[in-house]
C-alpha cells in the first residue's frame, strides 16, 4: 500500500474557492476560511456558492479538486466517491452557477489512529520536511489529515484507484508527503 499527498491540478484545471463575503453571509464564519484545524460544519451548514477561477489554466472545471483542507467534488465525483468517503468526513453541499457541488471535509486524523510514526516528523520553519505514516493503521482509511499539517490531505492507494477508475480529473497524487 502507498500513501499519497493530494494536491489540486491548477495547471490544467480551474481552481475552486469561496468569496469571503458569501461565507460571512451564510454565517459559517471566518474560522471556516482561515482556521484549518479539523472541525465539523454539517450542523450549521447552509449551502455556499462556489467560485471557480482560471489562473494559468484552461477554462476547464475539474470533477474533483482541492481547496485548502477540503476536497471539492462536482456531483459526478460525489456520486462516485460518496460510498468510499462518507465514514471519513462530511459532505457539505455547494453550488456553482446552478450545478451541484460538494465540499468533502476530511475529519479522520492520522494522530487519532496513532498512524504517524513517532519521531518521523521534521520541520523546516513551519513547513513539514519529513513525515511517515504507519500504513497498517491506515489500510481501511481512504483519506485523512494530520494535526502536523492541517492544510494537507493524504490518501491511500484505494482512494487513488477509485478516483482513477471513475475517470475523475483535477487532482495530483504525490508520494512526496512534505510541503516542498
């Protein structure tokens, strides 16, 4: 089994984000935008309007992407992944120009499973320069985060395979688990 860091493919696809004023109007609050610590939002959630921008990419909306510490899923990606992911976080409904999207908020934390190998974490300033996971403790977990880096999302081979088998586009999977 392999562990991967999940990143958005912003060179080939547009990038999802939320306008701060829209978040504040829905009373989700500034913590949603800036506090990356794991927190459930489902009880207070009101669907948000998702914005999508093209920086240096083609004007193509991905079926799945990453925004901060969340996955952003088009309805097709949600349909393909809901069964795989539902036990490991929460789906928060959103829209973009009338189309259904979902934020997946990963709430499974590696430290809670004792899955970060003791002594494996190294930092260069605030960035993780090394981290190692106990794969045996994560074999049933498709996607997770760590308290060491709340803005990183990690996954197992099983999640990567479901994304690829479902032809979902918009993510990169890297065996380099650091923030470099």
